[in-house]
């Protein structure tokens, strides 16, 4: 479970919590609600690089492709059908 600290504690003890965040991401709360996540630059770069990862059809096994072809969206997903506009 991710650790968390209040924004007041983060402000008062930034050195300590920044060292903690080097080991694992740390959630900072504000008025009891998750507000920010502090993490190492290396972890941020690792996550950031994944959002640009593109997979080609050849990256999937035959079993993967068969599973994808046989999959169906749950009925609850129908409410999202109108979200895309086609020009």
C-alpha cells in the first residue's frame, strides 16, 4: 500500500519525505484527500516512457490475438458509445 503524508507534514519535513519518495512513490494528502504523488525522477521517467510505447501486431502471440478477437466489452460499456465524434 502506498504511503501517504499530509501536505502540512510534507511542507515541514520535505527532506525526509523526499528521501522516502526515492524508495517508493509517496501520496501527499490535502484535507484528507489524495492531492499529489511524489516519486523519484527515475520512476517518473520509467512511467513516462511507457505512455509512448507502441505495440505492433507482431508483438502479440497467437494466443494473445485469439483472446483479443474473442473478447467483448461488458454491457455497462455501452454508455460510452456516444463519446467519439466522427467527422
